[in-house]
C-alpha cells in the first residue's frame, strides 16, 4: 500500500527539518515543492508531498501517517 502526506510549514528551517525527518523515515519526495503567501499570517509557506510504500498493511483513515 502506498501512503501519501502533504507536509506544510512556514518558510523557515523548520520546513526543511520536517521534510528531512520524513525522508529519514523512508518517505520519498513526490512532485515539486510548492511555495505561496499566507495572507492571514503574513508569511510565505512551503509544501511538499511525500509518499511511502508500506507492505502488508490495510489503509485505515485513523492511522497516524507521521508514525508510519
């Protein structure tokens, strides 16, 4: 089964750390990152999709994707 996550964060080093942590846990980049202005907060935000193959598991909408 393939899992999907969209990682988002303000445009700070925290975003890079979030993506790096996911990569270290076996997630793979999916597509290009996105960058946009959050007018409500007045900051730029980043997004990156990641996917991960998880053999032998059934999808459950209650699963915590970050713990996979």
